[in-house]
C-alpha cells in the first residue's frame, strides 16, 4: 500500500472567540472603577480616541490646541492632542451624541519645550498637594513621627524602622523578633529593648503580638494590672465561652468584682491601629438608579456619571491616514480605527445590557422595593436570562460588581438572586433572604431567659407562617448572621439582669 499526500476540503462548525468578542465579554464584568481604568489605558494607547468633555449643555470645554499643518503616521503618538475635533463625523459612546460644532482654537507663538514641565506649568501638582492635606495620617506615619522624637540611637532607629514596617493595620506586630535580629545582624535582646520602647508609643496597645499583650499594655497605662486582672488575661478563652463560674474561681473574686473587671476589659481597644487611616477606600457608585413613579411603577435608568464618554476623532484619522507611507503605518492607523470603533460599540452594548438586566430584576423584585425584605422573591440567573433572551453566563457577568440604588438603599445586583424555600401550605416559595430576616426578627424579640427560642422552636414558628424549613437550615442561617445559640443567648440575658 503506497502512501501519498492529497488535499481534501472539509466543512465544519466551530465556536471562535475573536479578540474583539473577548474584549466585549471582559467589559461586561468590569465594575465602573475597573472600567474607568481600562478606558484610561485605551485613551493612552489609541490616539484616535478622545474623551468627551462636554458639559451638561453639550458644549465642549477644551484647552487650546497647537496648530499643525503636516502629519505623518509616525507622529501619531506625539501629536494626538494637536488635532481639531470634527463633530459632524464623531461617534459617541452610550447616550452621548455630538451636538453643535467643535471648539477650534490655535495657539500662536514660539516653540516652547514643555516636555519636562509638570502639571500646572512646573508647579507642584495641586491635586496631590490637596490630597496630602486632606487625607488621614496612616498608622505607620504616626509611629514614624513619634520615632523622630524618641531620642534613640541610629542603630535603635534602624531596628525600630523595621519593626514599624512589621505592624499591621490593627496595630499588631507581625514579624518574628529572632528572625529580625538575624536579618539585622544584632542580638535578640537589642530588638526586645527597642520593642519595649515602641510599645510606649501612642495609641496604647500598639506593637502587641497578641490580644492578651495588647490589653495588658492598656491596663498597665491605667495601673490596673493586678493579679486578678492578669489571671483574667491568662484565661480569655473562659471569657469568650462566658464560663463565669470558672473565671470567678480562677480570678478569686466575687460576682460583683467579676462584673466590674469584665466591664473594664470591654472598655479597652483590641485593635488600636484601626483608628488611623489606611489606603484610601474608593466609594461605591451605583451603576443603576431606581425611582418610584406614578401608579406604583418603577423607573430604571443608568447612572451616566459612571459611563465613559468617548469620541473618535475622524478628522485626525483622515490626516494621519493620508500621510501614511509604508504598509506598517497604514496597518497601524487601520488597527487603531477598528479598535476605537469596536470599543465604542462595546461600551454601548454594555450599557444596554446592564439596563436590560437591571430592569428585569426590578420587575421580578418589585415586592421587595414596595414592602421590604420579607417580600423578596426567589430568583436565579436562568429566570432572568430566559426573560430577556440572554445566556445565564451573560447575566452573571453583568450582575458582578454592579450596584443599584433603590429607595431602600444601595445593593449589589447579585443580592436579588436568592434560593427558594418551599411553602408548607403548597403556595409560592419563600426567598432565603426573607427567611433569614424572619429568623432575625424572632430572635430580636427575646427580652428574657424564658423568651429565648431554640432552633426547633423557630422551625415550628416558621412552619406556622407557611415556611417549610429544616432545623439544620435554621442553624446555618443563624450562624451566618453570627447569632449565638439559644444556650448562649440565655446566659447573656441572665448576666444582663
């Protein structure tokens, strides 16, 4: 049998995800902050993209641009800001379309090299300066300020700087002293001596290695480290279990003294470093607004402040495309134009998809918006996907890290997807979130030892109201809400009396 090469033509079907489709999928699951960072990167990479800086009246506010007569493709990255905007051919991102003529201005004068000038013409960056004035001082900065006036030797200052770097946000020292001594090439006793000095810094309790040491440092400052209190610090696990009988025996005090000691301990700060600012946290901005209209209808609209507004500079594209000489330059300009068009289209599709999904969620959960969490219906991704004609994975991406502002507060879109719990009467199923709320309400009504509901009793009460739920499910929901067991709650109410 002879072997030979031959050419065959076969037809088949396959799913190919193009780079553009991958980008569109990626944009769907980005939060508004991540989307802003992504768009900033595209603005820097693609010279044909421009941010739409028009105000509410639709007028563009732009700085004067330098006049330019000749352009070549290799000058695209250097002269992107020098082109005039042609609004007659601009393409706008979701909900934003060019109106009116673009503002054109030319700057006349000699050539000045501003490449080495910072923002504000060489002056200190105003935003950074104001940010430094208004932001909170971090714990590390606060400790370094105290170190500067502590009067330590240069060697001790070096050790102290390493120890300050080992303090976490709560004020606890997380580095090993022996390992630090070996790394610095000094004796462990020298590190211990510096640590003793640092533990006298404010806030009191900082540089502690565990909760016991943190509380002890605060008690020492109040001159309350007597033998009974030290015995309590050595047996914090008994206090956590609320085993007051064993704790009273260990400390050698009566009930009244024990109550005073516990109250004093509760007045201390287990995380002294939490009072200082860390990295500035970004505020959560809603992606969708829901407002109540006439006749009990709900109006859903996008938050346009979180939507990037981009324009494609068609005039600049025409100039650089006409000046392209080599194939490489022509391909670069063509790729930039295709990328810009696809990005604007993807942003528009993302906005429409978010609005469509949010509108369906509001339609499904209108009872929650009108009457509260007890009326939250069971909802899953498939129900929403089938209603709007999309795939479940698309709905999942859209609802990730997206927030909706309602009259009842701001919630992540995934909040409205809850599992269902069957009704004991055979009626409509109950939302798991609404059942959690009912359990919490029952426990909140407990005022005395006799009012405490066991998990079995909660199951009976819920079944009387039409909720068919197992005892283990009640226990799971209670533990998820960090509510103690009925035995611990009885003990707490007894001590409160």
